[in-house]
C-alpha cells in the first residue's frame, strides 16, 4: 500500500491527466484595475470547458466598452500574449507544454503607444497595433525571456485616447507566409492597409480605396486571399469583402469585383475565423446574436447557415481548437459557447460556460503553431515570403520606422486620411435561424478548483486512511 502512495506522489498523472487543450479569456476590467486571464480546460470528447484558474496580466483593461478588435488575446507556439489597453502594455505568458492550463507570466512590456488593441506573430516576431491618440505599430522579437523592441511604424491617424466607438484599428495580422503585415481600420478611409516586410521589418504600405464604414476583423484563406468583415457596409446589414493582396512588383491591395457579399438578414458582422475541418468561415454578427457560416468558391461567397447564439450578449469574439480531426468553435457572448464543427452546415451547440470577457484564444497540446493568424498554404500565395535569414532591423530603408536606439516618441498630430463615419450597431431584423444553446450554462470561476490543489488535498486524505487502517 505504501508503494502505491509513493507512485501517486511521484506520478500525479496517475490521478489527473492534463487536458488535451485549454481556452483562455481576457477580462476587460476598468483602467484602474488588473486584467486577468481566465483558464479553462477543454474536454476533447465533448468540447466543453471547465474553469481551472485565473492569473493577473500585470496590466489594466478598457472598462465596460471592450476592445472592439480581433486578436486582443493571441496564442502563438507555446506563448500567450494579451493587450492591456488601459495601461498601454502587452503581457507575455509561457504555456506549459505538458499542461496547457498552467500559465507563467514572463513579462509585461510597453506597447509603444496608446490603447493597444490587436496582436499578431510570425517566426520570432510579435507586433501590436495601438489605437489611441499615439497610434501605430510596434514590433518585438520573441524569446523565452520575453519581448525585445525592434521597430515602430506610425499610422498617423487622428484618434483619441480612448478611441471613439467604431473608430480606429480593429486588427493587425501577418500574412500566411509572413510576407506582409495587414491592418484593418474602423470608421476611417482608407479602411485597409498592407505593409510589405522589407529586410525583416514592415515598410511603406499600400491601402484600399474607401469602402463601407466599419471594416473590422479579417482572416486569410489558404491561398492568401483575405476575407474582411464590415459591421455596417453602407449602413445596410452585415458584409464580408474579398481582398487580393500583392507585393510584387509593388505593394497593392484590391477589393474583388469592387463590391460586398451582404449576409442576408444579419447585422454588425465583426469577427471572423476559418475552420480547417469544414474549410468554411464563421462570422460573428453582434447585432443579431448569430454566427454565420460562409463558404468560398473562387471570388464568390455564399451563406451556408446561420446559428443562433443564445448568450447574455451578442457574439464578440471567436476561437477554434483543432483536436485531432475535430474542430471546436468557441464563441464569446456573455459567456463562452461551444460549437462542434463536423462538416459544412452541421455545427451543433454543445453547451456554454459563463465568463465576463471579450477576447478568447485556444491552445492544443502538441500544436507546432496554434496561432489563429496563420494557416498552411495549399497553393502559392500572392505574397512573397521574407528571406529566411532576415531579422528585424530598425535601420531598413525605405521605412517610416523609428529606431529603438533612442526613447520612442509619438507621431506629430497628423491629418487623418478620412472622416470617421462609424455608426452604432443597428437593431436586428427578425429572428435568425439555427439551433439554440441547450440548458442552463454550467461552470463558474469559483466552482472548480485547479488540478494542483485537488491533487495535494487528495494525497493527505489517502495517507490518513492508510494510517488508520494500520493502527486498527
């Protein structure tokens, strides 16, 4: 019996096996209080989540308005990055490679501007876009010790801190192969920018012409084509726009057919993500409490199905965990709702867990690069790959990048390239179709102790029982 106890002590996995994946959510507490990462263990069979723990980011949030951006929380390799908009910083966590519910805060660094909103990573580089009065892009090199500033790029937008609703940067992302950085901008024209990577750093960019009013989140298809959401194209419903980027022979970005795909009956399309399982795209419509499944065939988009999200608020962020051959889609909507993605048009809502956050991200054990911002290309991308030997260098020219050899300063008050026109979210027309989340949400941040606490409480109980048995 004593030998059995020693085995339990030496091999905790005998009692509790680490979960195959985890989902993280970033709170947005007020600008004077700490943000937290809430950690949830995922069940590979059901996709359902169980609260495990929370950890402070050492930074502050936005308060009640949320981020109004995509990828404010980012998983890349075995790192988790989060923005602290209220304190102008970025937090870096290490994710345990044996238990994804174990996070360690590595560092919290200055974002290089006001109101950081969105993150992206490729290779050993992380970049953040700031959306306040001091706006622009800051990039860092990533290491086990944290982040090291490498370069800045000014966007020269006329914004305030905090930014006005539906105005300013919504997302930043590297292209599939790291050949360019792209940025979407809400309520300003031009609404979309592309910055080719020159000698490892983003160089002078190209932009689209004026389209819509609230360009929001975007994602890449495997061929490099961009799908961009617009929360209110011409003030009429929800839209998705196809964009073909190119950096050869010169940087350019162009809308496909110069028009939108309007999602029938939906309002305020904001967040978008692609599933490797179904090969389709999922759009969160904050104004109608739905997620729309969209298919793409060349330059054509089509609605596959709308799924009604029965949360305490409209859907505000998306994350996917690919576990083996299964994709689990997580929707932040006043809680985190789990959808099982099997094949096109057959998603089912499996359950939900309450949590007060907007940004979510997922990490799967054994993933080489679980970041949602890049996916393997199955056909040649129109964006050229950067040189393998290239490394971030603030001296690259031509480039509007500031050198990190001196104290960084913000841009002078520039003139914005357009006038903000972001509307409020319109009222949803009618009742969308799709399944309803079953039952009452289960799980809460105070309901489930962490595995480590459960284990160490269990061991002394076993020892006491053995001692009583020997005494008797």
